[in-house]
């Protein structure tokens, strides 16, 4: 009898990406950010599936989406009807949800059938994979985990990169919404913090980025950490031979860093 081939055979290493997603309008506006994401997408070998860690899905305990047809969630207010009408029809991938659980431990991540794609995921994915032909699974941010625990969970996901899975973190490494403005400029402290994070990544100083609380001006740059935490997952997935390739190196709206990086 023939054995069934594995659902996720071993492949060459897939990239791990962190994208600063900024305003939901980037999903429909033609601007330097959306153009850079489109270019990035065009440069990628097609993965078998995407595992996305978005700032916009916070839960009690870690969850992974396990439905086969996720809905597009419009989790914002006051934006144009055109944005509310966007649908991202990629399929889910219950097999990947199971693989995630098998990889990190079934007790560590529970399957979810209620979420879908939040705008942190679809605003970026609709540029990376505009035909929505790559299945996508989301992994939530557990509000009870410390940054070090998020980083450790990221480490545990490492085998997925060699099973055809592209891991995408979607957040912003500087994100202060109360101080944001609808202007194309940057506060000096936001640019300083952005540069400090870039430097720490370049010198592979992940420890100070996990313990970001001790960094100067962290309270301004990371008043709440949901947009920063996806970065820790991507840093955790970095392998010894990998240096970051940067894209969108810009702080916009006064207090939002759009910086993106790619490993692999
Ligand atoms: Zn956001």
C-alpha cells in the first residue's frame, strides 16, 4: 500500500518577514508602502501557506485559525466604504493549523474557528499575494505571555520555515496611535527609536529587543506592545546565517514606523 505523502513536505527554507502595516488605507492606496509590499511579493517564491502573526488579534491563550474559509474582518471605523468592501478570499488551511499545534505542542496553541483575517493580515497579504492563491493561517497574540514567552514561541515555530511555510509578522515597531497625525512627517524620538531597533537587529542584539522596556523612549514608541510583538516572532525565526534585508525604512504619521525586514 502506498503511504500518503505528507501535507507539508520538507522544502528549502522560506523567508520570515516583518511588515510595518500602518494605516488600513495602505490596502487600497497606491503609495510607497503598498508599492514596496507589491514588489516584495513579486520577489517571493510561492510558499505552500502563510502563517501570519498580526497585531490585531489578541486573545487569552495562543490560538491558531483552523477554518477552511476565513472571513475578511473589517476591524476599524471611519474609513471609506471602498476599504470596508475589500474582501481577501484566500483559503484557510486546517492542516497548517494542525501542523502548528504539532510543532509547538497541542497544549500551547488551541484551534480557533471564529476569527478570520483581520486588517493587519489582509491589508498586507492583498499586496504580497494579490490573487489570494496562497492559504493563510493566523496565530494570535496571547495577552498573558511576556515578551520573552512570545519570543520563545517564535523559536518553537522554526521547523515550519522548511515545510513550505512563510511566516509573516504584521505590526509596527514604533506605534503610538494617540500621538499619531495624518501627515508625512516623523517625531525625532520615533526616528531615534526606529534607528535603535534597526541597529539592534543588525548587531543581532535580540536580548535588548525582547526586554524592550529598558530601551530609552520605549514608553513613547511602544505604549502598548501588540504592534511590536509580531517582530519578536520574526527575530526568533532568524537563523545563524541570516542578515536582515530592509524595506520601507520610514517613520510616518509622526509616530508610526513602517520599517519592514526580511530574513531569507
Ligand atoms: Zn495596526
